């Protein structure tokens, strides 16, 4: 079992920045690829970003590319999502997720169904 706890959400004006953190516990953090997803009110959960076991490979949704940066610190068992130039349409509950790796060479998972563990979510609200 892996427990994930997100933090760092809040209310910010359009154009502002936030950094989300997701602290993991329970198993060896390096054995997991990590992802961030978001779900706006009345919409389906969507992929935001993913990172491989050592941070050497990342992937982003087109809607956040160039504005958001995913990173991880394996020594702290934490994954981050730096969000810059925030827009009202970024308003959502943001979830981090962990995918148990079978091999370190497997491609990054871009769909929620491939992730094994989820945090409780943190609300991000961007005002116009």
C-alpha cells in the first residue's frame, strides 16, 4: 500500500502561481511512476502530468504544457507540480497518483485507470 497526501492548493488570481506537493509513504517511492490529474466540477478526471521513477522522463497534457512542471524528490518521497500562468480553466481538484512499476522502462501512463493509488485531492481555484 502507498498513501498519498496532497497539499498546496488554494485560491489564486489568474496569472499567478501555485506549487502542489504530494507526499508518499508506505513503500519504496522509486518503485512508482507518479502522475497528477485534475477534475473540474461536472467534468471527468483528466490527465495533467506524469513523471518516471527517477525524474528523467515527463509528459504533460497539451493544456498545461509550458506552464506546469512536474518534478520529484525521491529522498523526500515527494512529487511536485509547479503551476505558473494559471488560468480560470485550471480550476479543479488536483489529485496525485502512483503507478507501481513492473519495469523502469515502461512508458508513462497517461490514463487514470493505469494508476494504483490516489491521494484525496487538493482544491485549486483560479479567479479571473
